[in-house]
C-alpha cells in the first residue's frame, strides 16, 4: 500500500470500459486506495484477467455495451443498490474508428456516429444518471479525452471531434456543478501502452516516440494516478480542466 492508502475509503467509484487498459488500471488504483469500485465493459471476460478476479466485495463488475442507454441505466441501478450513490464517475470508455478510420474525404457517416456514440454520448448519458444525486452530495466526474483532439491527429477527424466534444462538455458541466461541490475534469492522454498501442507497427511506435519530448510511451497506471488525483480532496479547487498526460507532445 502507498501512503495514499485509504484516500478513497467509503467512496463509490464507477468506471466505464474497465476490463482492460486505462480503465482497468484505474479500477485497481481506486481499489488499492480503499474505494468501492463498479465497472462495466462489453468484454466481461477481461475482468478476471485484469482485475484479479471478481471476488473482492468492494468490486462490482457488469458485462454490457455502454453505447446502449438501457444497459448504462441498469449498471447505474446495480451500483446504487449494492454500494449507494456514485461519488466518483470516470467516463473512460471510448475509441476511434480503428480499422474503419479513414482520411476525411473517404470517411463514412456510420463510422462518425459510432465514434461519437462510444466516445462522447456514453459520457453524457452516464453523467446524466449520476448528476442528480451528485448535486445533493457533491462528487467528482472525470471524462476521457485524448491529446488527439488538441493535436488534431490526421485521419481521425471523428475521434478528434468526439474528444474535443468531451472537453466542451466537461467545461460546461463543471460550471453548472461547481456550486454543488462537484468537480468535472478531463484527462487527455497521448500514447499509452494498451491494446490499441499493441496494434501499431514498430515504425509508427518509433514515430510517436520521436515526436514525444519525454521519448517514451507511458503505462495505463500513469493515467490512473492522474485520475485518482483529480478524484481526490487535493483537487477540490480544480474544475473544468483538461489534464494532458502525453509526455509533452502538446502543451497548453
Ligand atoms: N491508449 C491510448 O494511447 C489512449 C490515448 C488517449 C485516449 N485514450 C482513451 O482512453 C480510453 C481507454 O482506452 P484504452 O487505451 O485503455 O483501451 P483498451 O482497449 O485497452 O480498453 C478499453 C476498454 O473499453 C471497453 N469497451 C470498448 N467499447 C465498449 C463499449 N461500447 N461498451 C463497453 N465497454 C467497451 C473495451 O472492451 C476495453 O476493455 C478510451 O476512451 C480511449 O479513447 C487512450
């Protein structure tokens, strides 16, 4: 245990897309600091692999697709019934069009809609579920953006639009909820070693390293630590911000 052990004791944390990568690392981080953690992911088999099984009584897992509003509502109901109202929401789920990503002149509206659904609407819908009780009790919302939005990565116009949408959503909601002791912030990672990274060619990985001042690709735990900070009491006066976690690739 770190010196931060117990920092989130008694707090209820909900994380979307948490069977792998950044979401899983964040779930483990919150569990290690005493929180009760609820996670949803469409690849439920990943929970056993990456969250050390599902036996911890402070861990609630649910398999389901976050782009389905009814599934998110069911997840929220389960969390409240088992742990009580959500104190900390990490809207992590999202992705690019991946193999369907294209230069804009060849891109398809069906893919834009998918990317906006999974990367922006999930965050809005899940926030809509927790905000009524957070307005009464205080809370933390952390939304997943990407430095791809700020850099404007070519070939990812839909993803950049969704992740920039996250930043606008974060700022507006932060202003609305600040009087209610709720902070709303975004994290914007650069290159992080997750499954998406594993799909890149060695040449692309070298190019990323060369354009990253820090010169290396970070781990999911590097993002989890920043998410935990934004969720903590230490960050109570930080709201509406977007924290870049990208080794200096973009600076604001
Ligand atoms: N890895 C990076 O370099 C990087 C950089 C910037 C932003 N991000 C963002 O971080 C977030 C997490 O990505 P990651 O890199 O950890 O990816 P990952 O693939 O390792 O993990 C994403 C998880 O989300 C789940 N998921 C995907 N779509 C889902 C859906 N519709 N419903 C339920 N679960 C779903 C997947 O099954 C997976 O477990 C994403 O929003 C991504 O855009 C990642």
